[in-house]
């Protein structure tokens, strides 16, 4: 272990300093232990699920065939959410950093923060009660005109509680974090580069293309990945909005939808007993690993470009 | 061809604050005009109104006229984008685009209008602009390297190459040497001498010797008083300004008794 | 210089005058687009939303084409992007407005004195109250704060004052960032697995929720406290060292008090973030209709879980319970907003003290 050697102002190491320094370091280590603990305890409680039979796995023969469709649904919902959220977030971020007058920009920033403050369970309520029903005619229309596209094969859901609706709600929920990070980076674009572009006769958009977007590229990527991490793990909105049957399908608008790992846990945990709970914990471990990898990569990209960290 | 600039009764505001007042000035084509004066007297602000770059600052606006060869820059039909193509600008600190190569930096302005520039045309433009900026021999073997890898002086000449690649009529320079060492400064000053064959150049400088070395005409700006707007005190041939200026304030500033 | 290849553009031929659209062109385009879409929509009997979507499309196409004809391709692209930026902002804010309006509209009817002061114990066929859920939420969140704040603050002190650039500090900083992305349900499962092994299989109680929420809360507290401690000017520390005050006392008596306002703001925001969490509490706290004020024994109700349960499994009186769910959602949003505003007020009130 390295000893703490940063300047203390007093040449002699005092007992108080020693105690306090180690106390703070213990707190830091506690965080690492907690993170490791998440992995360890989920593994310990998840292991019994490897011996689980069809009774505990909703008819699936083993853990792999049980978790795989859930992973599919998790990825599908998160990717669609991201496809909606990222362009929208870039637009909102640009409106705050480069388009809106300063006073309006501050207000818009506050509203986006408000979007982040709404609890997920309330998003769930809104998804069931407002968004789903509003989308039913859209799904009907898509199913009757575009049923040759596998995504819109139909038959359209009558409640609107489809994976597509769930993805829209997810998109709204990850929008604030993607917006917050990209707008921060856009606002940091060196003014010199922006002026260089304008002085060459660039329009505002050309200036953004020449100076702002290249500067923020890595930030946009990591913001999108952090958004992906959120979308993968978000539970309640999906659990409430989605009418899930756990199938594997590309059909986004029908009444039979894939489920996600998180939603499946939330929906079935209370009624599950014994090994079935272990199976749910094992699926939670899979979710933890996926989001850990995504977040780890996203943060690695960010920290690579942060000044001072080499 | 290079153009002359006529400024009449120009007032510059930041919001309600009058920053520069009542400027009347004629800038000769194909010559170098230096703008000197103490910090905060509005010379950089004035320079920016010559290609409408002041509009980048929220709340900045002008009253009065700026004519470039008889065309008013502030007519409602005038496109600021076109103005900036005609009136190029070089900034205080070198600002090449960090993600672009030397080659792409030179072409950045041109690519905006010519999406389908052929490879041979592009090569020719790059060579011409870099030769024009006295940079070709130093970088011709590493055109694909990032522009940020050059020295400060080279970066500034790259920025000049980028500015002249779009073939402007007028080149504005806002203290182009203030961030450079003496050797790079001298290289830029040599370049300014060559460029005035082709371009009308307006340069803001804090360095009186530089103004004396490079310019034909010099304009002295000063504040009318603390909290009052900046104004043009005197504009005359550089030789006259530095030997027998009309105004006492000019002489005081140049001889170092003030500012 | 003319001996080189001919320049792609003729130099003297350019004019600075381009035909331009009037300044209020976007407004005209918007009005025309909305009018056209409304006319079309009313004849074909569309709802408000299709009319809005079609109006946005009309606006985008109309303004771009207009600019393309009168101005030029580059100006048209510029206008298209500008319009897209504003359209995306509108699209992003419509759900927020719709959501808040719906919650207020549906929830206000449920609010009354009984709603806030009664539990759901032995309530059948009539509206009960959410007192038990409010108390549960407050207790569980309090427990989470009691766990998270000391650990988070001390860890932040380590990162700023002791660890600084050490390898360990860099890893902690990095993994804390990674931890902010842990799904809340995973935190719930962790707490469940932990207490299943320690206390006994299937344990569900309030303190478990506190532990689960602290997994989510600690990273937020660490990062915000770290930022605040970094803002404390170095000369303040040096002045204290110069007086012979040991480092640990300097931190406790000078550094932390100076950053206190910012730290409190950060903690308040962290509380606002976790107080609406549902998934972990569903797993580890379960649900009950009665008031349970003992964090260490028995299932505990909470507002988010109450909302979820009442809306999705309303039982025999769906109308009553669904309205109660909306009412509870309104209360929950009000609590979160109040915490956010409180954090901002605290930040504003004390920010000059940091000398930044």
C-alpha cells in the first residue's frame, strides 16, 4: 500500500492526521468494496439458478435459454430508445449552447433538468395512461400500410403498450443525461475555432459542423453510451408500460412483446420463490455486467479526453 | 481585385453601451493600414465591424456606413456569409481546426462552397495558398499531419493560408503576432509585405514598431475618457504619424507618455 | 501567382449581395404551415397530434424550399438545421408538459386531509390514505442519506486532500463514475442478496432499501462533494497550515465548513434523485398497507411502490386506487421538485462564500 505523502504543512506526522487520513481512505475503499460486493453477492445468490429446471424458469430448459430472450428485449428497447434520444438530445443541446438567446437557454436547461427529476414510476403512469393510447392509431396505421416491414408486421396492439412505446418512454428518460453531457461539451468548444469558421464565411450550421461537432465527437459517443447504460437498466417505466410476453420478435407494435431483464425482475420477483428468485438474481447479474461494460467504456472515453488525466 | 474601404459615421454598440463613436475613415486598396491605441479603445471591435464578425457577440450592433468599393456591408440584402468570404480575418492566437490536417485546414473555407472540388484543383489551391503564406517549403512533406502539430508561428501562417485560400479582397488581422516569438513575428511581417501586392490589409497591433514597419497608413484610436466611447483620434500616413502627428494625444501615446 | 491552376471561383465577380428572405420568414413559414395543416386536418378529421406533426413537416419542407429557391443551397441547409434544432426542442418538451398536466389533472382530486394522514390498513371500497407510504419513503431515504453522506463525504475528502493523484484515488474516481450507471434494480437485488445471506433468505425490510438506495446515492454525493472541495482556494488551507494547524483539523475546521453550502446542495440533489426510486424498494422492502416505522423489521411501504402497486394491481376497486396512484404521483413529484428548488436556493444563498 502506498502511504499518504501529500504535503501536510507540518513536518511531523501527527496521530490525528494518521487517523483521519486512513479514515477517509477507508471510506474510499468502502466504495470499491461495495462495487465488488454487488458483483460478488449477485454471483453467490445467482449460482443456485444454474441447477434450475423448467419449473423455475417459466418453462425454459436452462438458465441460458431463459436469459437470452430477455437480453434480446433489453438490447432492442435500449437501442431504439437511443436512436430516438440521441438526435433529439443533440438538437436540444445545440439549441441551448448555440441557438437560443442566453436567457431562454437557461430556462430550457432548467426544463431538461426537470425531465430528469421526474421519477420513473411516474413516467410509467404517463406511458400507460397517455402515450400508449395516443399511439394506438399510429400503430394501426403502420400495421395497415407498412406491414411488409418486419418491425411493423402487426397486428397492432389495442392498448399501445408495446416495446416501441416503452422505447419512447425510455428515450425521454435518457434524454436529460445525453443532453446534459453534450451541451456541456458543445459549450466548451474553443471560441477561437468557432470564429475561425465564421470568418471563413461559414453559416451557423457550417460553423457547427467545422468547429463544434468535431470537437465534441468523443463526448457525443460517450454521452450516447451513458444513455445506453441508463436505458438498459431502467426498470419501472418498461415494467409498467410494456405488455410483455417474453418472446423474441422484431415486431415493435404488436400486443406480444419481448421483455427486458429489469422489467422481468420487477414484474415477477414478488411472486417468485426459491430457485426462481435465484434465476432472477442471475439475470440481474447479467444486466449488471452489461451495464458495467457499457458505462466503463463510456467513462474511459470521457476520461481519455479530460485535461490533466493521462 | 483588392478593394478600398470607406467608413462613415460609424457607431458601435454593445446593447445600450456605445463602445466606439463616430468613426470616419478611408482605407486604401492594396496597402497596409495599422490600427493602434491603448487597450479597450475599440480598435479590435472596429476591425470586426469590417467583416461583420462583431455580430457573433450577443447584443453588438452598428450605426453608420461601411462601404467596400461602393457596396455597403450593412444593406439588408447583404449576406454576412458573403461579406466574410470577401473580407478574410486572422486572429490574435493561431486557431487551426484541431481535428483537421494541414491540407484540410487550408481547404476548409473553400469546401464550404465547392463540395466537389477535384483532387488536382484542391492540390493547386493548397499549394498556392501555402506558398502565398510562405509556409509551403516547411510543410509540403507533411500536409496530412494535423495543423496543431506546427509551431505557433507556422500555425499563424497556416491560418493566413486558410484565409487567402478563399481569395478574399481584404485581409483583417487582429494582433496576429501578439502570441508569437520575435522570429515568427518577423516571418509574419515579411509575409504582410508580400501580401499587400494582392490584398488590402488592415492590422490591429499593440506594437508601435510593428505598425511603423509594416503599414502605409496608421489610425490612432483612443478613449474619450474613462467610461466614454472609443473614437478615432487621427489617421495619417504612418511616416507622418510617427514623426509629426497632427494631434497631441497621438504624439503622447507614441512617445510612450501615455497608454 | 496566376501561373498556378485557375482558381475555382472568379475573384472579382463575387457580389456580397445575395437575395435573402425577410427576417420574419420563419414566422411566416410557421403560420402558413400550421394553417395548412389545420385546414387539412379539420377536413379529414385528424386530432391535434397528427396536425402538429404534419405542421412541423410542412414547416421544415416549406422554409427549406423557400430558402432554396430565393437564397441558395447553403442558406437552405442552414435554415433546415436551425428548424430541426427548434423542432427537436419542442418534441422534447411536449411530453414534459403533457406528463405534468396529466399528473396534476388526475392527482388533484385525490388530495385531501385524509389522503395524507391515513394509511390503507383495513380500507376497502373507499379512498384511504398514503401516510404509511410517505413515512416509509421518508424513513428509507433518511437511512440512505445516513449511510451515504459520511461515506461519500469522507471519500471525497480522500480524493481531494489525501489521494489527489495516487493510483488508488484515480481508480476510485473512475469507478465512482461507473457506479453512477448501476441500474437501480441491480442495487435492489444486491441488497436482497446481501441480507438473504446475512439475516436469512427472503428478508425484506426498510433498512435494506436504505442500503440499496445508498449504492445509487454514494456516487452522486462523492462527485458533487469532490467538486465543492476542489473549489476551496488553496491559500485558505495554506493560511491554516501556516498557523500550525494540523492537516486533519484544517480539513474539518476550514475546508469542509467553507464548502458546506455546496455539499448540502449536492446531498439534497442526491436525495431528490433517489427518493423516487421504485425498483430496488419493490425487491427489498416489499409493500404493506399498514404504517411500519421500524426500519429493521417487516415490509415497508413507500410512495413509488404504492403508486406502482395501486395502478397495476388495483384489485376490486380500480377507479379508487388508480386515482390514489395519481394523487401519490403528484405528491412524489412535489417532493422531488421541492428538493430541487431547495437545493438551488441553498446553492444560491451560500455560493459567494466559496470565494469562487
